[in-house]
């Protein structure tokens, strides 16, 4: 079991202030968690291939293939304000010269 003193030390390293109630609670919770790790360590895992994810999935993304892009007029046509070639947006930097 992890002692309150160890919890206090860990909390200090993490720059946390814990009440006595929290120290007691966390001591119990961390001891339980470490018990689970101890159970896992006792398993015979010889021949079990390591994994980094619970689901086995090869490349699930679509194939990266070149395709024609939309034309400039098509893209600009959907804008709320345009100068015919580009999007027009409100100025975000004030200058002496205003359009």
C-alpha cells in the first residue's frame, strides 16, 4: 500500500496541495491501481506479440491519388465577398490607407 507520506511526496513533486482526506483517498486508489499492474505482471505472456493499439487495422485511409482541383472562379464564386479573383475579408490591421 502506498503511504500518505509517499502521496505527500508525489503531490509535492506535482506542486499540488492535498487535504488529509484526499491523501487517504489517493493512497487507496493508487494502491489498488498498482495491484492491477502486479496482476498483469504475473501473467505468462510468452509468445504474445506486443501491440500499440487494441484494434488491428492496416492502412484505413483512402489511396492518395492526384485529381483535378476546382478552378479559381468556382472557388471564389462561393465567397460572400470577392474582387473577382480573391476573397474579400474585413481588415484586421488598421492602417492609414483604407481601401
